C-alpha cells in the first residue's frame, strides 16, 4: 500500500519524506486554508519537494469552471492529480480529464455506487472517506472493502485511496482490505511507530547495556 500524506503543511510533508513514508500528497481546501498561506505558494513548495502524485482540488462546482481549473492545475506539473468532487459535474470533468490524459482523484466518496460510477468515468483514484462515515455511526471501512471488491470484479484500473484515516487501525484495515493507497496526516503516520512493548524492551536493553563491563 502506498502512503500519501494528507497535508498542505510543508514541515509535515518534509518529515514524512524523511521517514520514507511519503509516496505522494493529498490536499483539500480545508488543509490549504489551515496553512494561512496563498494557494500558489503552497503548491510551489509541495511540488518542489515531492516526486510522487500531488492531489490539488478544484474549487468550482460547475463543469466548465472545473475544467478550466483542472487544466490550470495540471499545467503546474505532470505529478499533479486533479481532485474533483463526486458530483455530476465532477464526474463529467473526470471523464474529460481522462480523455485529455489528466490524472484525477475523485473525492468525497461515501457509497459503493458513487465509487462504481467514478471508475466508469475514468478516475485515477477514488477517495472513500472512512473516518467521516465512522463519525455518523456507519462502518467506513466496509466501504473500502466493497469498492476494492467491485473494482477487482471488473478489473477497473481506478486505485482505491482510503482517506479520512484517523488512527493506526484505519491504516491496517485499509491494507487488509487491499486499498492501493492510504492517505493520512503526519500525526497518524507517527502513531504507526508506537508500541509500549518496544519502549519497555528498549529501556531494558539500555539498562542492561550499562551492566556490560568495559574491556
Ligand atoms: O483529504 C480528505 C480527508 O482525508 C479528510 O479527512 O479527517 O477531515 O475527515 P478528515
């Protein structure tokens, strides 16, 4: 499973890269707003740092403006993946992007039926939002499992990008389900390292090492 960092924060992206756990980046308008920086400045910094796919989201709701923004975003570089909402206009734009060779990430997916039509529109990635379904007492991970199965049934090339991952179990369950990509904030990446038995074991090794006589 590829690891994308779900962030527009340059320091967080640098840290994920240093850890070897940044195969790409996903952003959204909320994450860009959190940086307090202009969109162009954020894009320039991310694209200078990262070699893998970088998802940048359109902010228009209508097809013509989405396509204008999609072409503008793609002009920043071949690694740009245009993020489109799962709406009628979004999927129309997805189809046109496919025809024009522009990679897409269809976002805000909350049902298998939405994922099926996104694949038929030629989406490069589909982003099911696991945590937000959990938030409303629905099993978000079963959506990832269903999409993986549907795509395998028909050999769709669309990659399942498990998003809105909030904790390590979401990451593990996404991997077990066969998601191609998991995108997560740096805080979740850092949680993946943690185990109390590692800390306890390491402390014992360090304590015992002090007992080893010097030559
Ligand atoms: O990038 C979209 C998604 O990952 C957002 O996650 O935690 O805001 O639901 P969250």
